[in-house]
C-alpha cells in the first residue's frame, strides 16, 4: 500500500493508481497518523491536528474517519489502543519517508564522490513530489508539516546542484537553482549556491545582481543582512573580476568517520533520536545519555552520530572509555582514536566540525567531565556522552534513556524480541500473548530482550515466564561474539553498575529490591532505614538515582521511584528476602492502606488511586503479612478488598475473602465487612450463584446494625443488588429507603440505585428525577459521582431518543472517566457510547467501542455489561450483514440476560428481544468461561475493518 503526502493526500496499491480519502477529515487523520511514524496519537492530538480547535462533535468525527479509513486501507493497518490510534507505517510505502531515504542516499554519495549516484537519488526524491504537500489541509499542524516538506524539497535541490557541480555540469546547476530560488526567494543557502554557480561559469555580473537582490529582500522583508558566509562568497566573486570564473570544488568526503558498525538494526528509538538531534540543532553542545547498563545507550549514540554525520557532512568520532582505568586516561583514549598525541588534540580539532561520542563514562566521570568541557570550548565541536551517571556540568543536557515501550502487540519491545529471536508470521500470532508478558516483565530493557531471544532457542516463552528470575540470571549469551563482557548477562551489567556504588548504596538497593513496581519516597525511607545503613535514606536514594540503578518518575503529579525489573531480579538473586524486611514492607503498606481508606469521602478517587498505583506492593504485603500473623493481617483486609472491588479486581476479592472466611479469624465485624465486599463482587460476577449470596447475606444480617455508616451503606447496596438479581424490583426499591442519607455519598447512592431500578421498571421520568436529585448532593470533588451522574443522564437521554443531549452528557463523562475514575466507570461510559453509535446508525463505530471496552483478560465484573456488549455487537453485526456471528452473540446475550434479571432495564430487554428475534434464537445455552473469552476475542476481531 502506497500513501502520498507530498501532494494531495491519497493512497493506493502503488503510486500510479491513487485515490483520495472521502473528505477532509479522513485525509487529515490519515496524513497525521502517517507523519507520527508509528506512534500512538490520542483523539485530542488528532482533533488539534485536523481543526486547531475542534467542534464539540470532533471526537465522534475522528472515530468515524478512523472507521472509514480502516475499511479502505484493510485489516491491521490502523491499530487502536486504550489511548488512541497508530498507523502501521512498517506495512506501508509513504512518499515522504521514501524521499528522506533518497535524500540520505544522495548525501552519502556526495560524501564519497559518487556524483552520478547522488544525482540519481536526488532526482528520485524530487519525482515523489506531486504538487503542494498535504494539499487542501488547512490546520496549523498541516501548515507546519507542509513547511517541513518544503524544507525537505529544498535539501533535495541542494543535493541535485552539488551533484551537478561535481559532474562539472555548471549550466544545468544554474538552471535548477534559478527555479528553486523563484519558489523560495528568502532561502539564503539556495541563493548562495546560485551566486556561486553563476560566478563559476563566468557570469559575474549576474552573480553580483543575484547577491544585491538577496541583500535587499533580506533587509526589506526580514530586517537582516546576509550571513557572514554569503558576504565572504560575494567578496570572492568581486575578487574574480570579469572573465575570471570562480573555481568551485566538488564537495569533499567527511574527514573522519570513526564509528563502530552495529551488527543489527536499531528498533524503537525514533523519538529518542529526534530529541537528541533537536538538542544539538537548538545549540546544545554537550548531551549526556544516562541510564542503567543494558538500556541501549551505546547503540543509540552510534545511530545518532551516524545520522548527524551523514546529514550535516561533519566528522563523527566514537571513543570507548571502558579501556580507561583512571580519569587521566580519558584524553589518551581520544588521542588513540585520532592517532595523535594527547597534547595535540586541541590543534587537530580546530576548524573541523566534529561530533565526539564519549562512551561508558561512569567509572571515569571526573576525567570525562574535564575532557568534555575542553572539547565544547573548541568551535564546531559537539560532545555526546553515554554514562550511568551525569557529569553534573552546567553546560550539560541530561537525557534519561528508558526501556523500549511495551504497550501494544506491535510495541518496539515486542518487535525487538521477535526480530532477534527470528519469530515471524503465524508463530508470532501463536506466541503473542506470552511474548507480550515477557517484554512487560523485563520493562522493555533491550539487553534483557536480546538475552531472552537467545533463551528462546531452547525454551518456550511459556517456560521462560514460569521461571523468569532464574532464567534471566542464568542466561549468558556467549554465542553473541559482538557483546562486550559487561553485556554478556544481566548480572554482568548490574555488577558493572555496582562497581561505582559504596556500601550504603549496595545495602540500600538490596532493601529497595523488596519493592514491586513503582514506590514512594516514604516506602523507600522505611526500607532503607530497616537495612541498617548509617547514611540518611534520602542521600542513599539520591546516590542510587545518580547511578541509574533507581529511576525517578512523575506519575500524575506525584514523585515516585522504580527499579527496572532486570536490575531487581539480578540484585535479589543472591538470597531470599529476610523475614525482617518482609515485616517492614507489610507493615508499611497495610498501614498506608488504612490511612488511604480514611480519605474515601474527602478526596476524589484518592483511595482507589492508591490501591491501583500500589497494587503490586499491596498484594505482596498482604501475602508476606498473612503467613506469620494472619490474625493481625485480617484487620486490614476489609479496606484492601474494597479497594480491589472498586478497581475491578474480582479474582483477588474472591481469593482473599474465601481465605479469610475459611480461617475463622478476626472479629465478627471484620468478618462481616469482608463478606460484604465479597457480596458486592459476587453480585457483579458474570455467573451469579444466588444460593451462595443468600447464605452469605444471612451471616451478615445479625450484625448489620453494628456497622458504621459507610459499611452499612455498602451492606444495603449489596442487598439491593442481590434482591434485584432475584427479580424482585419492588422489594429492592423499598430496601433503598434503608440507605443512610446523612452523608452526601449515602444520598447519591440512594438516588442512583432508585434511578436504576426505575429504569428497569420503565418509569423513565422517575429515573430522570432520581438522577437529577444526585445534583443536589453531588460530592464537589468526587469524580466518581460526577461520572456516574453524567453517564446516567446520557443513558436516559439516549433511551428517550434525545441523541444530541445524550452525546453531550456521555462525552463529558468519558473525558472525566479516562483520567480520574475506576476502570469500571470507564467501561460503563464506553458501553453507553456504543449504544449511542448503534442508535445513530453507526454500527462499525459501535462495534469498535465495545471491542475497546473489554480486554483479553476479560476484566469484567457485571453481567449487565456482558449482556450489553453481546447485544450491541450482535445488532451491529446484523447491520452489516454478518448474521452468523450475530447468532453466536445472541445466544450469549440471552444466556446472560437471565443471569442479570432484575438489573437489565426495559430498553436493554427490548434490544435483546430485537436481536434474538432477528436471528431466530430463543433458547439460552450456558457459556463457559473459555467460551466467554472467545466471544470477547470474536468481537475484537470483527471490529477490525468495519463499515461505519
């Protein structure tokens, strides 16, 4: 598939038969997805790219455009994620990128004196232009991209001229230059080349006139004078005089290019390359790439140096500092590469634009800092350092290099692992889930991925996952002869990093490796203090950050920290976690949980956010605390289980509730609170066991009046849900009167549940009144209640046919739910938006929304949502003629509608009847969990290309 951007946006099987997308919006979306070079763009970014400031309906318009483009481009070209969309540019030919490729080839040929090849490549790039780039697109983003395309074309023209000059075809170079200057009269480099070319063929008068015209234009339109280089060129023209042509020498090859040649391609570092190149372009002369061993700093630096050398025709020198034993050896390492004495470096590098890479500087950091300062003081010298530690110089820009991105089935980390392991085609499809788990487990660290690729030669991905810590520490890729010793294994890389750490840092790192995922400074302080170091925890933490052994993060405005998983696993390999550290870890996190639960009323989503962010450490803490002290631990289970319930972690709720109940430990009230959370979870499970719900409910009932207000509210909520599932809506409605309404949250729950029951009874006006009553008591800063209210109003507007109002409410709910509430709230909003798409004759969009709602792990906890998903998907498939798939989903919808009796409203029941009648399905068949997962995957696959 070929995509044209260097002209009117269009596409086709090849460059000879192209068609434009249907309308400006799809054209703009396709163009900006292509220019993102495989990165994910959010709907907000796409909206700004298309309109600058988009209309209220912009999100829907973007989704409609995506649907149309998927239909036109075919399956798998546009991928969706939870945050946005990306174009599989690796599967496409894009004229812009091909022009860049030809330009790179032309520049390289010019450097080596192959002028005919350089001319051919430049002409190939020029031939890709088919009019004004991004024609008919008018946003500011399109104009910026159009300017970049024109700059690319000007660079191609310069290569054309230099190639013609190298071939001694001066007259032709002059003709080309006159045409280019006419297009861009303020382009001084092109004007200077024209002046030079005219003088070279003896046309001094024309050269003088061209200079005078340029000088006046720059003065009148920009208020500036020609550059010093152009003025010097003019003096040479005048010195030549009439009849004395200016001698033009063809461009010479770059003087020095001393870079290692990598044995494999670089994958997934496009954004880092762009950032570093822009830093140098913006005038920074010293950039340090910082990160732990194995993160890929050296490989990245080599590629950046290669690109800058080619594009800017300057020297590039690579200096491996691992051979330096002390700081004083650094100048000698550079001198050895240049084959000179250290004392001669300054003179040798004068007047020679050069990029110097000082690689692996962490063990000679002071000598490298001194050397870098001396080098950047020389005109034309830029320095790039790779190190696990920054140089701590004022002139230094430090860029922290992270692991490769792991999100998505075609993530850079996944592509690297598959490439190095030689996994292709159908094998990739079969192994995708295990490989995805592998790249996430090692945080996308390139060295770990390279080593795992070698392990995949004799073990399956599933086997490696089962024993990842042992496997990762045991792998030593002796077969890869181009790996230096410190990169032969994860442990070797960590040992190299630890060589610069003192005793306090080593003990501190060992203590912090007890933690899972990201952690707060408070958690780090507790564990470092327990390790017995004599230095304050903050100093230890700062030193570990300086050594790139701990990473500093900024998550939603909070400063947190993280140890990359390969480092953690390697550092822990020497021994098991001590009982003392387990106790410190468990005590810290469980007490922090109790404090967070106290904020449930006072801070919007703070408790749920705490449980979500600290999920890995909370799971570890309760496991470690339970073994030696289950009776103490059980007191923390009610808030932990409630946090898991709020975040949709149904399996964790069931596992730990059953464990606690069977242990018979804890006070009667503690056991009652645990059962209440279990009731809430089981009441929203796909397969409801009403008998067990009744049995559990009877255990709580005698103690219900002893519960505090909040736990009593949760108890009544669980009872209302149970009675609705039994089908007695009127009894459930009566029971809502028992909600404690002394707090805003109690009144909100009361009105919301009544509104939901009224909807099930078809009493729409009373349902609307109940939801509007939420407005009177809405928690001012509680995002969950705002989303709930907006979502409910949107749904009520939808079922009553007011689609514009529904879209307004649901759009606002989605914006809040994406960033500030639990995953369950987001699923509810997306389901209602899918209903809206279906009701407004957009079946493809409805199917895409449902496909995005459910993950492959089936993290769904409400049978109503399953019924909705299968019903919407079935009706959408009917709308596009896929009756067979619709029948499969109709059976599942009918089965789960029986499970959800009392919770499905009149609108949903009517939709189920419409679906089952249309496909003539009237018998409910049980759906096993595995079949349920297959149905979700079926929806996701069916949504790939789908007409809107």
